[in-house]
C-alpha cells in the first residue's frame, strides 16, 4: 500500500511543485474555456492562438523566475 501512496505523492508534488506555474496554467485554461462557451465558433481559432501564446508566455516567465531564484541562491 505504501508504493501506491508514494506514487500519488510523487504525482501530486510533480503538479504542485511550483504553485505559481500551476495557478497560471489553471487561470489560462479556465479563461479559454469560458471564452469558448461565450463566443461564436468563428472566434475559436483566435482563442487557440491565445492559448498557445499564453502557454509560451507562462513557460518563459516560469523559466525566468526559476533562473533568478537559482542565481540568488548561488550568490548567497
């Protein structure tokens, strides 16, 4: 039973290791989902590009944050 618990703990820590990253992705997905249900289908392509741009922006921002954090830890 401990193996199953360890697997679930590892999966949980993998998705919630960086709370900022997790919340940013959830907010982006939620806003796109709301946009899909509230706009006509002709706007869905634009929402797809918005999703792509948002994901790329989140990845870049998370990378910059982690790089700065590691640099600060190295300097101390």
